[in-house]
C-alpha cells in the first residue's frame, strides 16, 4: 500500500486502500498497523490534521478494529 509521509513526532506515514477501506499507519518506531472499515472521509481528515497523533487517538485507534502487520 502506498503511504504518504507526514510531519509528526510519532507517525511516519499514512496510507489508505479505498477498495477495502483499510487505513495503514507507520509509526516512527517502524511498527505498521492497519485499521479496518475506516471511511475515506476520515482518512482525508487524518491526513490533513494539524496533529496526526491526536487525531489517531481521538477518532481512529479506539473506534476501529486493527492489527499490527
């Protein structure tokens, strides 16, 4: 999955696969997580957020099923 680099202290890049509604987040630690059934509008908001880490915690991390890849 293609990921876009972001300016964040904790997140390196963010990607999204529209066909499966899968959001992929690469952290500065090197860990990569996929979040499932995430609406595309939420991905767009995440990508444009002023604080990516805060947005992830507030809107995605505890609301969507995920797995470490």
